[in-house]
C-alpha cells in the first residue's frame, strides 16, 4: 500500500531529523563511552533510514521498526550502563520516546478506519 502525500509525511520527516540528532549525539555529549557512541550511531542510522524509506512510500514495517528502535533508545542507558551520565540518559530517553510515539501515531493514523466502514 503506497502512502499518498499528506499531513502524515511530517511524522516521517520529524523522525528523520530525530534520527540525525541521535546519530550526532556522541559529538555533542561529552564525555562519551563506546556504548553511547555505537548505540547512537546504529539507532540514529536505523531511524533515519526507516524514516527516509517511509517518505518514499509507506510500509508498516518501517514504523514498527522505528517504534521498537525508539523504545530501545529510551531504555539503552540502563542496558549499557551509562545512566550515570545524566545528559546522555535524558537525551536518549527523550529522543527514544519521541521516535516511538511518532511511529505509534503514524501506525494508528494509517490503520484507523472511519466509523461504519468494515474491512
């Protein structure tokens, strides 16, 4: 199913920007560890790639992947043990929750049906 250009495109564009911010995170937050750096590069790259794919044509896997990856980013400070770095922790939690929320909203908007319409 191809997505028609609409207001939903801003969600994909926003996730593209959030992925780029997450990718650049290691150069902004100092001091960093290898866990912060590699996690930011991999997660940010995946989010940006998925959002770029979603901008060219909608497929549910892109949003589901961003939902999971966003949740991963939100909990990664505790998974990788850098929760003591408050700046990194809050940035990961805020960006991860934002990415996951936007992906969830996108899935909800695409999958909802008007009242009285059956599949």
